[in-house]
């Protein structure tokens, strides 16, 4: 693999071209941000834990018939992926009322959501990722109605799989964010699935085990990330 200047630098990951035109290099950095970048820090090994958990979950989903951009890990913080043309829509699956759902709507925090609620947000920091509906997505030419239905179906399948696995390690999957992109004629799961993109609560104590620990100064962020990685992957 050949690294040069990144072709994309996000809040916590950098993307590089590789020698293979159908593969990209993703480096998980140690940066952590919250509130649209208003709060930011660098925490040693944070990128390693997110890469480890993301790779584990991508492999778990692949084994259960859900394809993604994930190809393999190159080292502990370097992921090889298929190139995707990302769709600027965040697909958020909510199993328990928390976060913005409680702030913006008359839900009680901790209330179970059955069936799960899918929220679609337009990915744009300058606009603070506003909620978007299916008609606007179609009007903007981001996805067709059939593609939206397929993505939502995939998101619910992913939810079933993740909830089952995360339940086994004593955590509740409160909610999580997915991003998708186009690879040729396919729409594939992309980005990452990690403590940065999931809200996790300990089943017994209801303690946050995700980026909320950083957002709201709830404790030792890296000890939390390390604990989730160890419980999930055994490493």
C-alpha cells in the first residue's frame, strides 16, 4: 500500500489512495470531537479501539450476510475498504429513547421503542445535521424511494444482529448511526461502527459506555472504550 496526502480528512479518520484502484486506506486517528467539532481532543489509542471494534462488527455482519465496504485490517489502526461514493444521509436506528429524541420530543429517557425508530438526518455540519424525510431525499436526488426502503430494511437487519451480539456482553444498544455509499450499482454500508457512532448502556448500572462519556464528562473515556473493545472482541 502507498500512502500520500489524504484524499479526505474527517473528524477522526483520514482516507488515502492505495495501489489498488478498488481499495482505499482508512487511518483511524486519535482525535475525538463532539457538538459539531466545538469540543475536541486527542486521546492516545482511541483510534485503535474504534478500528478494532469496527473491524470486528463489519466481519460479524459479513458473516451474517450484510456486506459493507470493509475488506481487511492492515494494522491495528489501518483499515482497507472499497471506495464508496458516500450518500450524505445518516441512518439512525433507535431502540431506547435518549439523546436528541428526548430533547426534541415528549419521550421519557430510557423508554423502550418497539418497533425501533429510524431517523434520517442530512449529513451537513454547517446545518447541524437536520432531520430529513424521504420525500426530501428523493427531491435532492440522493436516493430513490426504492433505495431508501432497501437501506432502511438493511438498517433494521443490522440492528437485529448488533443487538443480539451486544446483549451478550451485558450492554444495551440504545441507538446507533449508519452511513451508506455507492459502489458501482450497489449501495453498501460504510464509515465505521464503534463507540463513536453507537450509544451503549451497561445493562445493570445504566452507565454510558460510548462517546457520551466524552461529550458530557462522565468519566474516563479511554477506559470506557477499552472496556467495550475487550468485552466485544476479547482483545
